[in-house]
C-alpha cells in the first residue's frame, strides 16, 4: 500500500480546525488513514466520504458526519495520489450503492445536474458519482422518459417526478444516448417476450397495456390487471406462485383487507441458484448467512405479491423459489404510495434481505455488513424501507409461520 507524505487539516462541520499539520496518508480499496506526526491517526471507510472535491494541489474529503479532511502540500506525487484515491472512492461507493455485482456496460466522464461526475452504465442501472455532490443510482426500469435536448446538448432522464440531466460528454454524447436507449429497449424487449410467454392468451394491445401497467421491477394492482383482461389475475397467480409457497400465499390472501399488488423482476444468471430456507434473523446475523441471490434455478422471472393486512400492515411475499420469509411493513394511509415506495427500496437493493431486516447494530458493527449501513445513509429509499420494516415470518412450517405472522400484527 503506497504511503504519501504531506499536510492535512481536520475541520468540524463549521469549518473550525480540530487538528492539522504534517501527516502520512494511505488507503486500500475500503479504508483510508491520515496519520499525523505525533498524534492520533484518523481512519475511515472510503464509503464514509459523501463528497470529494479535488483541486490542483489539494483534496477535500467531506465525511458523512459533516467533518472535512483537507489534504495538501503533497508535492509532485499529489496528482497520482488524488487520481488513485478518486478511483478507489468510486469503486467503494459503487459497492455501497449495492451495484458491484451488476453487469457493467461502460464508464463516462461528464456532468450530472451540472456537477462533474463519472457515469457508470450497467445493464439495469445507472450510477452517478459526482465529485461535489452525493452519489446516486437510477434503475433503468424506473425511467419514464429519456430524451436528448438538442439546444442544451444534454441528455434528460425523468422518473416519478425526478429529473437527471447528463451533460459535458463531448464526443461521447451520442454514444451515451445510444447505450442508454439500447439498455432501456433491451429491458423492455425482454419484458415483452417474458410476459408473452407467461400469458400467450393476451392480444398484442393487451400485452402492451400489461407492460405499461406492470414494468419490470414495479408493483401493479391486481384489480388494474383485471381491467386489461379478466383472466390475468388467476393466470398470474397460477404461474407466479410456486407450489411450496402456495399455502403461505393462500393464508395471506384470506387475511387481506384491500387490493393485492404484484410485480416481477428478471433473474440474472448469477442469481439462478436455489438456497436454503431462512432461519432465525439473529442467528443469521451472527453466522453471516446471506440469502441474497437465492432464486429459482428454473424460473426466468422472480415474482412477489403485497397483501394489505389489518393494522396498517403490508405483507410482502416472494412467491418464486425457496429460502424466503414473509416480510411485514408499516403502510401509510395511501396504500398505493406505500407499495410504490417499498417496491423501490426492495428493487434498489436487488431484493437482498440483509439490508432490510438486520438491526442497526449488525450493519454498523459487523464488517461484512457495514457497506449496507453506508448504503442506508446514501440511499433515501433504503432508509425508508428499513424504517417501514415491521418483522418477518419464516417459511418453516405453516403452523410456525402463522404464529410468527400473528406476532408481527
């Protein structure tokens, strides 16, 4: 690990110096250390850096606490140090945004909403890593509109009232627009083929309406699907609910008080492996059990349903594959809005379970889960998801599951 020598300032949220002077600076893919001469070192996770502002001869790191570290007077080695740290910070940030296991298409240097940024385009997501603003990610399936503003020479993305403007891409502008459009078209084409195979009785116009009502990664009301074709609800349930999970589905359906919602996502090749049933959450936290990516080896799609229950609860049941539990969330008065927000949070973390149910202490204190704690700080939808989580019932036996489900009410 290279070690660089220079000077530093450690500033509080108001800009007052807490410590300063000569130091040595070093970092690896996860951790950085500022070691002042004759003083206590400052060690931090690269993911703890919310903003990074490189200048010609100094580098300002803004931590999530509001404190700042300014590195300066590193001499001729500064440019190499700054460049290597920026690359390591971006890679760590991508891991904390829970994107590192996705298939990457390309990287670009440009601007996002006016701030210099690196853009990383994946087959299903777009990561935006600005220098002077908080990093973010957009799921391509959430994009409602993609257009090119010829006058401003910018690419404009819109999703659920949010707007992302990409610019300063120079000769790469057409390539970025083409790759974004191509990725979106590929997702929509894959969805059309998958849904056609599932529901071959739908006429082309009805299939198009279904794709609009229930795009990949979103939830739709079963009642709305019935308006497209009255056969859809029963056909969806028969195709989406695996036999071992049908008793749990039926029990929730019998208790539901309000409209059901359903959705699906694509199963990536690296996810297509069956897992073991979930166990006690505390035991999983202690042993480090990870039920991420345990999907059915035979089904190309992963399905879920939401059931509104008494007491302003929403039950979320993944009905494809094994190794899952029923998850319960607190719902707001606007049921459809709660379903949308919870679905966004689930999709944002690619339906991993640990970021949802593990207690704050496990995320903060166990190194293998710490990136989830950082992700919760950086991703508002993940914070909202964890705040809404009310408990879960393990798929062991129907009797044990029922007892846990009642306890969560």
